[in-house]
C-alpha cells in the first residue's frame, strides 16, 4: 500500500478515537464508519498501528472484535483514563523466543 494512503487511513483511525473520546471501540463501528476506505485497507492500517507503532491492540471479547488503545495511543489521541480500559501492547516478535 502507498505510504501516503496508509498515513491517511491511520489518521482516520486516530480521529475516530478522538471523536468518540473512548479508549475501546467495536471494530465493526470503525469498519462501518466510512465508505471511503475498504475494509482490507483499514486492516492494513490497524496492523501498522498495532505492530509497528504500538498504539492499539485488536482483541476479541465475548464474541465481539474490539480495538483498544494502549497508553501511548491514548496519549496521542488525548484521552485520559487513568489506566482503566487501556491495553498493553503485544511484545514485539523479536522478544519472543522460538521454541
């Protein structure tokens, strides 16, 4: 994906959190929030924000897919929740030993 397009989609995701002032959202809300970006492009941007920038974590709880900001992501978005509702980023692959 083109870097400029990826950056625009990532900005859309950050603004989505800013508009709602929530640290955790249903993934469906994000995907249904705009017809401008294809779901596959949103997934690529989420992967970049999760794995490279460590701003959010995607997870499933009781059958629902959620996107939750990390502390760093909440700081970027401007949400102060004093720790509740924030996710810990997954360790980088380089930190996990292959057994």
